[in-house]
């Protein structure tokens, strides 16, 4: 027996299960209520945490007082086994230690029993979790198509974890602010909590860095109490009060994470004394939920995208198509009628051939080539623009774009889809623009004027060939320059420096106004000489802008013109200087001549008074006549030099024109005594008796004209007519003088020349009539000095009429007289 006992003891001490031997204790009703521990093995000591010394002789209720309140009737089972001598095996939660036990009870003697405990807590919990997960996943999968029921999700989660309260939080995109979207728990508690100020249902929470930091590191974070979790957001005293009132235990936050993004969390509050254990299920649950949330979000996004696409297609009047390249079947969708004018379903082209038949024959090749490039994978995208015949019999432009969406294993395209768009308006504008652009470009390239196009900072953007040629720089060289470059070496017309910021384009950019045309000299890089340009700068504005963003400068090379101009000016100045010198010489000489002439004539007059023979007298008369002529010449020249030097000043005095005419006539009467000429004077009755002007000069002109008339007329008449031509303003009057003769007349080709200086008709005439050829030009100059003009009408052999008109001031005294 001893060895047998020894062997048993050895077995028991090495048994992994916890072994114990008990004697049943009954109450007075003979009901088993306790047991005395008689023996235990080391595993039992380990499982219970008591030593065999402490255990032996003690009752179970002494060791585990709560066993009395355990819902499971442990002693009932023990006594049943001991009475019936039957082995009983069961699994049961031992509430005193919160352990799940695999219990085997057996007895060899009534009133006594032995048992073996195996701790199966882990296994049972795992199993429970697993079954919960399976159950939940099934539910989840079923509800996947429906919108997420947040309340339901939260209720399920609370039930699974045994939490008192569960809150479901959804975070914003930044993962910072969150909202309580569902709250699950005893309604009474939630209501009471909200009256305390803990109303969290539907609440939007501000970013709480304290809370965030606390839950940062783990997916599941446990806090011994609610107040440990709550950061600064909730009032601490209220939280503590609530914990007491509702006997709240630990708080657990389980984050819902997908792709490292925090989408939300469940915050659980466990009942006091109940630890959170469902790690596995919480993780699976939240992972599933994360997936579902993303999926719903993606679905929502897809839906919005799809609606957006439909709107875009509709709004842009884009038609879509799908083409099975191999079978040739084609599908055209909405937008197609808008483009072609044909209805999709009544006799309209619905297959590719009909579509192609509408394409302009000239554009078919282009389309084919674009397709070929896509099929050979040279291009990823198909893009072709072609003309099509609209139902209304006009050409429209269509842009077709697409992509091969699937390929056959042999590399041939299988399916293509894409869009059609009516681009007629754009295309027409484009073509018009192209045409005008190429027109302008041609002009730009071929024009003789240089054109520079500069940006706002003065940089040269483009230059035409003429500009390159004139400036001596290639466009490449010009494109590196700006107007502000110091190497331009520009000068103004007067030779002073022309700084860059004053160049016409820069001024145009600053002021927004056209500048020029103005002259600028710039050194040509090849000849190293100044070339002269006439520049105009025109600022360009972007539509709606008031400051120019670009400037065009056009310029012509005026170097040659300027050089010849300068030469001309120089020559003119030289000529003028020479003329001035000559005139001065003439004036001096005439003046010097007059003194001896006077002496000369005085002597002849004295000689006339001496006694002479007839012949001598005749000679003296000739000498006197010649002297007079010479004096006239000298006087004319002197007069002329005065006119030339602007040395004649007009007098303003009262003039009686009629009286003056009478006096002049008296002088001429003597002169014409030898000729058969009738002298006539006609005065306009409207002519005022007196006017204000330079009597001496008017007289000089009249004498000259009448002198010529008499000189060139042998017989007939010489008439002087004076008439009022008109009033100019209230105090001026224009008077016309006409000197008409019946003389030799002037050939038409000479009527202009006779007013030139030193001009005298034919040489033969001049010899016959004498004169200097200065009379008319002096008269004309005098008339012009008096704001008038002179002209002649003449017929050779019939006679001439010289006209001149002058402006006089009216004599206020005679105003009345004129009226009457
Ligand atoms: P001159 O001193 O020679 O008369 P003028 O300047 O007075 O110089 O006249 C220029 C020329 O105009 C004359 O030489 C003459 O040929 C012509 N001429 C001027 N007046 C008359 C006229 N009344 N009839 C014809 N020829 C005239």
C-alpha cells in the first residue's frame, strides 16, 4: 500500500491539474454548504495562490468567501459526486477568481470528494471572442451594401465588450476634431449624465491634444478611470461625480484606423470592476469598420464623381463613344445629337460607317493616321480634329479623343472609348486668327521698316529682318539686349546723349502713350558710324489693363536722307551768306555811286545853262538822260537791298488815293506828250476818300506800273482803276488797283518771270525799252509787305493789265462819308 500511496503522491505532485481532497460540510438541513480541504498538490497551491499549509484544515468558504454567492451551486455538485460515487466533469466560471475551470469531481467515500481543476480561462475566452467575431462579421457582411447604421454598430460593439457606455466618434480629414455620431448605453444613465452636463450625444469636440497624446501610441488604450482619459474638455468634478453615481469603471479607447489614417474611435466605459478583455474582437471589429467606412466614403466619392462627369458631359456638350475595334460595333452616347443634328434613334448613323460617311473626305486620312499611331502604341491618346456634315448641311468641326481601354493578347487593340466634341466655334476663330497672323507675319517679315517688339522690362522679344539689317545685329544678338543697355551709344538729333530710359519704347511703357516719331542716332556695329532712325513706339496693353505690358517700335533708316538734308542746309546757309555779302556789297556800292552821280548830274545841269551849239546841247541832253537812268538803277538796287535786309518799315498815315492818282497822272502827261496815248483814271464811287496806309510805297508801286505801261505802249490808252474790293473786319479794307494798257503785251511763258529780279523781256526789247528788270520785283515785294498780292493778265499785241490789291486801315473820320 505504502508504495502505492507513494506512487500516487508522486503522481499528484507532478500533475499539471490542481488536485484537492475535501470533506463535505452540511448544514442542519443536511444540505452541503462547504468543504474542509484535506489535501492539495503543488498545482493547486499555484492556481489558488495559497500554500498547502494555509489550505489544509480550512474550509473553502474561508478561503473563497464569495463562493457562497456564486450563481453556480458548487457544493451541490460536490455532494452529488460524493453520494453517487460518480465522476462528474464540467466547465464553469469560478466567479471568486474570475477563472474558467475544467472541473473533474470524483469520490471513493460518501462525505468525501476529490477534484482536479484545469484553468481554461484563456481557451474559453478565446473561443467566446471567436464566436463573437464570427457572429459580428456575418452581420457586418450582410449590412455592407446598406448605409452604415452607426447606432446599431455601437450597440453591437457595447454588447460584445460588455461596456456600460460606448461612444462612436468619427474624425475629420485631418484626424483631429471629432464628432460623437452614436452613443450606446442605459438610457437612464445617459439622460442623467446629460443633466449633469455630460451631454456628449451628437457633440462636436474640439481638438484635444491631451486626449490625442494619450491614445497616440496604441490602437487600444486603457485608462483606469474615466477622468484619466478625459483631457481638459470635460469638467473634472462632474466626471468624478458621474463615476461614483453610475459606478463607472475603466475607460477604453479603440481607434479605427485605415492606411495609417485615424478615421474614428470607440470610447468604452466599463462597469466598475469589470476589466476590458476583448482585445481581439475590438481589433477585428474596428478594422472591419475602418474598411467599411473607407468603402462607403469611396462609394460616395464615386457617386459624386459619376454625377459630376454626367454634368460635365452634359454641360460641355460632349458626346461619348465606345468602339469594339475588332468587331466594329460602336456605341454612341448622349451629346451626339447636339453635335450632328441627327437623332440617335431615327435613321441616324449608329454605326461607325455612317459616322465616317459624314466626315469630310479630305480629313479622313488625318483621322486614320491618328488611329494608327494609337494602335501601334506610338501615342497613348487618340486625338483627331475633322470636319463633319451637319444635318443642316453645313460643315462643323469635331474633335474626337480617346484611348484604347483593352488589348488582345496578340497586341491588337480590342476596345476603345472616348469623346466627341463640337469645336466649330473654336476652330473657326483659330483659323481666322491663323490667317490674320500669317498675314501680319508676312508683313512683319517683308516690310522695309524695322520693327522691335519689347517686353515690359525693355527686353527685345522679336525683331523683323528689316530691324536686324538696319541695326546691324542678328535677332539672336538683339534678344539679349534691352533698351537700357549702355552699349547702344545713342544720341539725339542735336548730338547730345540719348540715355536708355529716354528711348521711345521705354517712355511708351512708362506713360502708356505713343511716342514719336522722333529722330535718334545710334552707332552701327559694323561701320562704327552713326545711323539715323526715325522711331515711333506704340505701347500694347493686355485687355482691361491700363499699364502696358509690351511695346512695338517701328523705325526707318533716315541716315541718307539726313545726310543730304544736312548738306542742303549747309549749302543753303553758305548761299545765303554769299547773297548777304553780295547784297551788302551792292548796297554799299549803290550808296557810294549816288554821291558822284549827283555831282555828275549837277555839273551837266550847270553845263546845260552855258552857251552851246545845237549839237553840243543834243549831247548834253543825252548825257543827262543817261545819268537819270543810271541814278534810277542805283536807286532801284538800293531799294532792293533794303527790302532784302528787311529794312523797309511801313508808315501809317492818311492817304487820299484819288488825289495821289491825279498827281501821278500829271507827271506822266509830260512823259507821253510824244505818244498817242490816252491816260484814264477810274475811281470806284464807294471808295473812301481817305484810308490809312503807306502813301509813299503805294505811290512807288503805281509809278512803276504806270511807267511800264507807258513805256511798253505806243498808242491807245493806259487806264488806272481803283476800287474797293471788300471790307475785312470792322476796320480794314481791301483795295484793288488795275493798270491796263494797250501795249505790246507779254508772252504767256513770261508772265511769271517778269516778277523775278533782274528779269527783262527779250534782249531785243530791253535794249529798245531800257530798264533794270528790278521794278516789278520791287513792286511785288512792297505790295506783299502791305499784306497784298500782285499779278498780271496779258495778251501779246493787245495789251496787259497789272493788278495789285492792298489792305488799308479805314479812316474812322470817313466812315460816315462812305455810307452816304
Ligand atoms: P524794267 O525796268 O525792265 O521795266 P520791270 O521789272 O519793271 O523792269 O519789268 C520787267 C519786264 O516785264 C520788262 O522788261 C518787260 O519785258 C515786261 N513788262 C513790264 N511791264 C510791261 C507792260 N506793261 N507791257 C509789256 N511788258 C511789260
